[in-house]
């Protein structure tokens, strides 16, 4: 009778095993994801953080540094060096807003705008590596966005 009870009780999961850590799974997945982008982005002449900035600007050109930071969840101290390198590479320009000199507006150059066409192939290549359908990717992204929001609400 004890054996039957033992068979019904699931084994206790050790909460400190590495394989039981959600944080590690997310870390490893993020590391692999950025690694898969790296060779293609190098051919475009940008780093992964620079690519993320370009994604924001391709969506809405002429936004402020603070808006880019909000979208990417980055502070200006982290974002400013990325913007400076993109500007030095000829992808964007930074200008003070005429309506409010305290704000810096970021605009794509023709070179930065033209890179968008090439970036489509980058996403397609990564999607092939994922071996996931677009609906599966959308569902995972929704779950991750919910996780981000939950963690943001707590600190």
C-alpha cells in the first residue's frame, strides 16, 4: 500500500537545479537568439542593439531618444552610445527638437532607411532557424510580453 502511495506522489522538484530555472532558460534563449542574428547583422554593419534601435525607427522615424528608450526598455545612458555609433555609421542623425530644445529627435538617413529592405532577409533567416510557425512565434511573444509586464509591475 505504501508503494501505491509513493507512485501517486510526484517527486519533489529541487527549486535550485539549473534546469528548473526559468531565468536560465530565458537567458540561454536570449543568448542563442542574439547569436543567430550576429553574422547577418555584421554583414549589414550593425550590432544587435543597433538593430533594435533601427527597428523602432523603421516603425516610426523622427522620434525622441526617450521614446526609443521607452520602446526598448533602455535608459538614456545605455541608449546614447548606441545612437552615437549609429550616427557615426551614417544610419541616423540626432537633432534638438525645435519645439523643445531639451529633447533630441532621431531621424534615419537615406542609408538607414535603405537598410530596412536588407533587414527583412535577416528576420526570415532567423524564423527558419526557429522552426516555428508565425502563430507560434506570436503566442510565445505574447507570453513573454506578459512576463515582462508582470516583472515590470513588481519593480
